[in-house]
């Protein structure tokens, strides 16, 4: 499953002497995937210099990714991500109504079947995610997710655990898990059984680097469902200032 900016794997949001922030397209791996160049390699080719990834997004996920432009900055940013000092917000869509409309999802994460993960009641590899959700129209719900840890598949597993797997998720949405390899990348359809992408997007980032504060936002543009007017209205109204919502994890 692949969908890109008319052939581009990313667009640059910010570039300075210390780091670069990009808006990653869905369907692109962070590192080399089979015979395809990974995101870091493609960015290095465009910039003509070495980059250091300081966090990662899953292949199906689009949105904001930060790359350091020196080893020293990479160490500082990596530490900030590891110590949960970076504020992150994600947008997701599901065709299921969750068991609760908002709240906290937490637990230990362990490997399950094949490439999947699942939540446990243990504290080992602990993950915590808070979320709000809103109905866009019958059969379609938007989720605003704030992870307080950076575990593999964290948001995907969290939403699955409340009965709302992400549309187009080839691992956790049972309607597409068995046929993900057969979905044409050119097919555009709002039908969750035949999605045009996995509907998870890294929407906003806030962090401090050397006592300077930075904030970035990239609205999702790829995918038919992310371009619905109902979602645009939600982002312009109830979720227009998402960091001001009542989050319980840490200070904004």
C-alpha cells in the first residue's frame, strides 16, 4: 500500500542549521525497505548532507518527522524524545465506535502474532496514550491521540484495544489484515475494506532545544478520508487549539 505527494516521499516543513522537519508521506519506510530507498537516504540525497533520525514513524503513518543535522543535536533531541519531553499529537480515523469516547489507554506492550503487538496489564515496556474522539458521520470517527511514550505501534495498538482499529491498518484492522498485499496503491475508496492508505498522521510536535522552543504542525493532505470537509471543520473548531484540551499526562 503506497501513496505519496505526487511521487514525493516528503516535503520539508522547516530547515535550519541544527535540524530539519519534514512531512512524511504514507507508504515510505524510515530506512531502506527491500529495494526501495528509505526516508533518511532520500532526505540525505536531497540535502546533500548526512542526517540523524531522532525518532520514527511506521511505514503507513504520515506526518511530522525530525532529523538532526549533527551528532550533537541528534543526542540532545534523542534524549528529549526518550525522556518524553516532546509533545506529540496524532490524528487517526476509524470505522468503529470505541468502547469509550475519550480517556487514557495504558499498559505493557508485548509482541503477539507475526508483526503485531498487544497491551498487557504489566508495567514492562509501558505505554500510555490519551485520546479524544468525535463522530464525523455515520461509520466514521476521528481520533486525536497524544502518546506519552514512543513504543512501536503504540497508537495503533491503543485504538485497537478500545475496539476502534485504524482504517487501512494492515495489521490491526481485521478487514484489511488478510488482504493488505492485494490492495492496489492506485485505488481510492472511502470503503474501509479497500482503503487508499492507513489513516494515522503525526499532526503536531512541540519541543525545546538548547532553551529554544519549537512548534510544528502539518495537516494531513493525502487520503480521501483525510480531505473530508467534516474533518476540516473539526480541526477548525473543537480541535483548533488541541494542546489546550485537558490532558492528564504532563504539562503542555
